[in-house]
């Protein structure tokens, strides 16, 4: 099945792609990665109105839904643009949607409120903090923790609390990642008091998990598209035995397999986004399939691209290494391929064995 975007969605993707081409050119991206500072991009992204896309207008957003967010994630992945704060905020937004003022504050301030859950597993309540006498405990590898002004924190009593960062009782320790386009940090809470957010924490975290699966898989799709483009271009330039390596049958087959992965991933991602947005009964299945299959395919495509580039592909001078590392992180971000396959299998009905006559 081939998913067809609406005219408005196609226009949105095209305009965003043009904006990213101007703002996030390869040399500019490298300057941010060298400096270890994503602030310039995040501030420009919010100031130019892109942060509000995919969020309800009555909360101060620009309208649209999860399909538009997936399109944004795809384009961000294709450019290798810093996206931790944006993704962390988009996962926090469902928690704040029941508190209109909090949601409006998030959308007005830009990428400042993030969901305080470990980024190595699907969001859940297993790492909730004790809340008696103030929140206490640590949450490791929180996406965009070093950029956050506020955290949405799961609490053991089944609630969520909105906690202001920058207090003495909230300490953030940044971690370095091989993928320098994203950031994480460990967050320690030492008796801090937050504001209770209305709603059931388990329900909100499950919704955040499905959104994470869709948006990370969309990012992986964009990364895979970029690696395919890089590989085709390189195969047309690199020569062996007097001819471009792209003329070799083995190279053609490898590139064709990458293309098949890209095209199949596109329909999976968009379907999952629309399904989760609509709240369909099969939405958890669609989201799990997207996270497992697309991110798994992107990790394999990264290995293929690196093989076809040879050693130059992993040098800092070549752009492929940026996307290779990003694809590998996407395969683990908010749950590994194996974890999401387990979630998928757990929701499938077992079929009775065929009787033999």
C-alpha cells in the first residue's frame, strides 16, 4: 500500500524542507555539533513558527496532528537537525493537554518542557519517583534534559507532576552520545515539590510511548532517505577498475534494497501516525510495527551505506557518519527493536495450530 499525503501535508513538508535546507546546511550543522550547542537551531525553529505545527490551535499551536509531526520528524532526520528538545516537548504535550494553561505555556515558550523518562525504553511508570515529602530519586538518560526549563515527572502514586528546573533540588548531569545531534542527561530530584497534572499517568505515558514510536520511526525514515542519497551520489563518483562502483551489480542490488526499505517504511510510518492520532484500536500494533520495522531497517541500511562508502564513511569529514550514528540511536531510542517486537507480539492474537488430517 502506498500512502498518499493531502495537498496541504505535501506543501507543509516541501516548505519545511526548503527552510531546513537554508537554516540547517551541512556546514552550519557541523558548527553546532563541534560546539556541542543546539540552542541556535532550537530557538530559530521555535521563532519561525515550526514548533507549534501538529498541536491544537486552541492551545496556541498551528494546527495539524501526528501525521504533520511525523512529516516534521522525517525532514529533521533527513537533515540531521538537532531534535531532542522538540521530541521531548512533543512527548510531554499530551500530559499538559488537559491543563490548557500549561500547554499554552509550553507552546509559547518553545522547546522547554520535556518528559522525564529514560530515553532507552518506551515511556512507562517503572521509573516513577517517590513523592512523599517531595519528589526524590534519579531518572537517567532523559532526552533534552540539559535544555529543559520544566519536567513532566511520573510519580509512584500514579500521577504526573510538573517540576521547574533550575532549582537547587533539581540537578541535571549531561551525558555525551556518539550521535551528537541529540542530547540526554541524568536528572536528580532531592525533595522538590511540583504541580500535579490532571489525568491518569499510565494512560498519558502509554500515549507518549505510541507518539515516541511514530516520531522516532519517522526520524529513522528521513535518516534512511539521506543515507540512500549519499550512497547513490558516492557510488556515481567513486571509481574502481576505471569505472564508477555504481556500475557494479552488487552495488546496484545493495542500493535497490535500501530503496525498497525506504519506500515500505514511508507507508508504515504515515499509517501509524494517522492510526495513533485517530485513537484506533489497532494503533498500538501500528506504532509497534513502525518502531520495530522502520528503525530496524534503518540500522541495517546504515551498515549497507557504510560498507558501500568504505572507511571514508565513518570519518568526521564525510556527512554519512552523522546519519549512521543517528540511525543506530533511533534503533534504541525509546525502546529497542526487540522491545517493540515484544509489544507487538503481546497484542497479537494467537492463531490455533492447523489440524492434520
